[in-house]
């Protein structure tokens, strides 16, 4: 009797082992097929599509087994109309097979807006409104008025810009201000050395002054270099107790020369020492 009990137990153990082996084999086969189906562990490097049109980008995407889908459009005057200006995921990102690459296209023309009535508004408030509308601020001009620095008018390409006029985003608008009918029309000359053009523009507007001539040195070859360049000289120069007329122009000299920039840093340190 004990012999048969032991025989039954042995058979049961063998069956359990066989069942485990069969389950392991089946699981292994299923996982292998799933890996093959889902390309587990296989990634594709996203190609660089910016600067191409969607039609030009499509063959590059297909070659990588990727899809492209246009999700948005913006206007960038530095890019060709109809070309890709943004993509997600970014170039060289690792993605799975058949992933959709989301594209933002540069519109053929900038968005148009209705210019609001910003007259009789303080200058700084009008600056904020213009920027929120996507417009650039050009020059400021002073005319006789009892109200100093009150916005009296706007100009676009030399012509008066009336309220409710249609204008494109990204355009440049000049501001006409009242001079207060006072002899006290002088402002301090700001220090612009070591600043970029964009930084200098902000400082000049806050000081009620304008860009004059922009003079790049021989180290600047492209527009991109000019945007990142540093101001190493200005005319008139910044000096204590020296002023100039509101709305006046300051000439700016630009460089990317490291020695000139280092000289500015040394000058700044010397000025800070007692």
C-alpha cells in the first residue's frame, strides 16, 4: 500500500514539473512574439525636419517608419513660409516605430490684428500693450503738447496709424509723445556698454531715447552674430551729469571680439573700485 502511495506522489511530481516546463515554454514563445510585434528595445532616432516643407519631410519620415502630423502654425519672419519651424519630439530623440512627429509650420503671412485705441495713454502702459499685441516698438518722437510723455499718436511706415486699422503682428510701430511744453527736455545718457542690441533697445525706450546708427565691427559677419554681439562703444558716451534731448539718437558700435569684451569687463571692475 505504501508503495502505491509513493508511486502516486512521484507521478504527481513529474506531472507538475512537466506542466511548469510547458508553461515556461509557452510564456517564452508569447513574450518573443510580443517583443517582435511591439519592437521592444528597438528605437528610431528622430530626423531633423526643421527648415523643410511637409512634402520634403515626408520621405525622411517614411524612411524611418515614422509619421508626420501638422498640429500648429505660427509666423516667423526669419523662416521661409510653409516650412517646419518646430517639431516634437525633437531631432535625435529616440522613439518607437510608427511614432507621429508633431510639426509646427511657418504661416505664409503673419496674423492680422485690429489696432486698438491707445492714444492718451501713459507711455510705459502703451509699451506693454503694444508688446502684448505682438507688435515691435520702433522710434519715439516728441511733439509740442502740455502733457509730457502722454501718447498722442502712432505711426507705421511713416503714416498715422488710426484706431481699428488692420496691421500684421510683428510690424514695427513708432510712438508720438507730448513734450510737456517745457525747457526741461533733457534726460540722462544711459550706459549701454556690454549690452546686446535687444537689451539696449529696452534701456533706450525706458530712457525716452532712440537707436541711432548701428555700426558692427569686422568680426560680425551675419545677422545672427549681430543679434548676439556686445556694444563696446556708444556716442554720445555715458558720463555723470551729461544729458541729451528726449527722443535723441545714440550711435552703437557692436563686436563679438573677445578682447574688446574682456576690456569692457576690466573697465567695469575698475569703475566699481573706490
